[in-house]
C-alpha cells in the first residue's frame, strides 16, 4: 500500500499495532505519521519483555535484534495458557 500511495504522491499513516508498523515506517519515504496509541502501549507492556519507545520526536526499532526485535513476555504466555502451544496454521516441524 505504501508503494502504491508513493506512486501517486500520497502520504501514508499506519495506525494501531504500532510496534509492527515501526519497521515499515522507517523505510517509507511518504510516511506522514505513525499513530501511537497510549492504550496499545499499556497492552504492549503486558505482552513484550521490552520494546522500543519514542524518545522526543524520534522513534527507532532495535537494530541489534532479529525480526521485529520483540520478545513475548514468558509470564504472560504461561498465564494465558500459551506456553508450549503450537500455531495450528503454521505448526513447527
């Protein structure tokens, strides 16, 4: 979508799930803004051990970690009964 919008000189403003959109935003030349929801931040604190937070007017993903750089909170996984569960759509072999 970002590439198509760029072809027509339109801005892009991803919203919700800000941690997933962070990497996309960093490589989108026509980025206008990334919607950063405070309520999502509260949820992110429950699900992830740590995550990149905005500092001043800047926000950057972790550059020294693979993928999105996010690690699920083990305690929360256990409380929700997700520990050891296999994704039925993409099972591990």
